[in-house]
């Protein structure tokens, strides 16, 4: 089916090509009623800007896309994402490539952006984050045939290459450390249960508890400080409260510190706190947080380099393993009283 043109839209809407151009580009020169009619016709005809014509000559868009289906407020609070984005842009700028970022409401909206940006030749490739269980985005990107790289794994992302770190090994190191201190009741405030990395961390806590003879529970959250605080309050109100809590983000861990102080539970005297993510936030609070440390900026640079390699040669496949985060012990952990 031929790609609709401005002339096609003008004929169906009963207006001039100039009026269509004004309406589609948001310029004055047509009434709001006419503009609305033209935009409706354009949507019905699935019209897209002619920037896609650049693809016919093999020209590149000079940008890669990152679409995040998370609450914008939550992302703004997470140091992990700011460091990842900084590293991504640093790695892309070496090749004069821009990062086009969009935050959307859900996975369906994210998939629609992949389809639209591909049809408009808006980007040369995509970075896919927050790999899901039975992820519906993978077959869509494979169908579109656009270069893409997954931050996550190992495997379970079809034919798309990926960059990943071993969440399971990292979580096991935390539980082993807490058990060596003498903790026998451990709680884990996990992230969103639809994410593969959340499931791997939950399984790691469960399997380690069985191996070491511990009592452990994992509670899912949305990574926010509000849910982290609420879940911590619930745990500490139990008759047999945990003596250690592992948080899947430093934002939640800091919120948990605040709740412990509010309830008169001393850290680390009565409660040990560990964060799965490390950042300046974990180092400047009191007590400073024991946390899994990794260079998230360097991770972003590595993802950028790997994606540009896929853009250059889409036949490039396989996963690249990033170093496993290592535990940095600070003031928030101690043997249970």
C-alpha cells in the first residue's frame, strides 16, 4: 500500500496542500476546526513525516532510542538511571550519536513508540531495559528488524544481543554475608515482579535461605521511597521482625533508614540494612549503607558501544557479561544484638 502524502490528505480533507502543511507542522494559517479535521484524516491514513525517506538512501538518523515504561517520578529519584543515562550519552557522543529518551505509561505505549520511531526512521536502534518475564517487546523488535540491544539477561531475549550482570550471584553474596554475621531472619524488599532481574533476585534469596537454614521473605515494590517506607514499617511492626533487610534500590534503603529511626529501631544495632544499588546517596546518609557497588556510568558506556556495534553490523549477536557487583561493607550492617 502506497505511503500517504500531503496531497492525499488534502484531497480527503477537502483543503489545500498548504493548509495540510500548516496543520501538520503546528504553524498558524488555518482555523482550529480545520486543523483538527486535517489531523484526524492524517491519523486515519496512518501518515508519518517524510523523515523516513532518509532511509531510502541509507542515511542514518544519528540517534538511538531509549523508552522507559516507568513512573517518571520514580525514575527521577533513582541515581542508577541518572548514571546509566550519563554513561550512555558519553559513549554515544564519541560517534556523534544522540540519545532520544521517552518515558511512557506502560508496555503497550512503549511498543507503539518502537513502531512509530522505526517507521519514521527517527532512530538507528534501541536500548531495551527492564527485561520482563515473557517479554512482549522482544518479538516486536525482531519483527521490525531494527538494531536493538537488551540491558539484561542472560538469554531469554530472543535473537537480540544483550549486556548483563549476574544479579543472582550478587544477591547470594549479600545473603551469605548477612548469614556470616549471624542473621537468621532476613527480609528482601524487591522491585516490580514482572521484571526478570526481580525474579532472579527473589529466587536467589529463597535458595540461599534454604541452603543456610534462614527465614527469609521477599516483598515486591515499585522501587519508590514511598513503597519502601511502607513495606519497612510493616516488617518492623511484626512480633518477630527481621534483623536484616535487603533493598533493591538505594532510594528504598534510605527510606527504610528513616522508618527505622522513626520507630526507634537502631541501625545497625537492632537492624542491618543493605542496598542492592550503590551511589553517592548510600555514602552520605548516616549510617552509611552497605551496598553492592558497580560503575553504572561505565555500564552505560559499554551498552552504548555494544549498540553502535549492532547498528554497524546487525548480524552481531550474543551477550556481553558485565562484572558482577561487589559488596562494599559500611556502617549499616553488624551482627544482630
